């Protein structure tokens, strides 16, 4: 049996994953509007991944016999100041999510909830990858600066995700 406290924290995280999905959906829409279809595609993939994250948490609560509570999804930002600002925002957001996952893990360990720890282990690894992927794109964007030709090429590259 999962504790009420742990279940509540996971329900909060389900909402946070939907918030993340919405943020990325908003970023995809922004890139579509900027005529950067590759970056929009990259963000759409990210959007779907976040939905899968929410589903993993939902499944865990079902399996543990806890009630899933669906919260409200926050409205994401609508406009950004170019590709670099979008990916920097994404990196900030992923770091915030990592902190959240770490806190969930701390709680699972404290409660000796091994099943939740084991489930969270996947997320700990996933966050390392998420941050690394976004950081690599931020570095590339910082490197190319305002060069339209390079942004065009990078857009093509990200479209291959
Ligand atoms: Fe996530
Ligand atoms: Fe993420």
C-alpha cells in the first residue's frame, strides 16, 4: 500500500507533467509561427514524451491502489524572444523538474517505499538525458548566434528527431 502522502505527491507530479506537456506544446506552436518546422517537430516530440511521463505516474498509482486526481493544467507562455530563449526556458524548466523528481525520491526513501523508488529511478535517469539534450541545443544556438543560415540548418537537424 502506498502512503497518502506519497500518493498526493505523485498526483502533484502528474499535474506537473501535464504542465510540462503544455509548455512544450506552446513552444511548438511558437516555432510553427516562426516558420521553424524542425524545432516545432522537436517540441511536439517533447510534448508527447511529457504525456507519457504523466501516464507512467498514473499507472503507478493505479497499480498501488491509490486514487488518481486530475488537476488543472497551467496556461503556458505564448511568445518568446527567438529560439535561444525558448531552449533556455526549456532547460530552466527541466532543471526544475529534476528538483521535483529528486524530492519525490527523497520522500520515497524516507518512507522506505521501495516500489515508488524503483519507479522513480527511471525518471532520475530520464532527467539526466532531458537536461543533457536541451543543454546541447542551447550550446549550439549560443554558438551560431543570429546567423539565419545556421538557424535554418539547425532547424533541419532538429526536425530529424
Ligand atoms: Fe517529464
Ligand atoms: Fe521533460
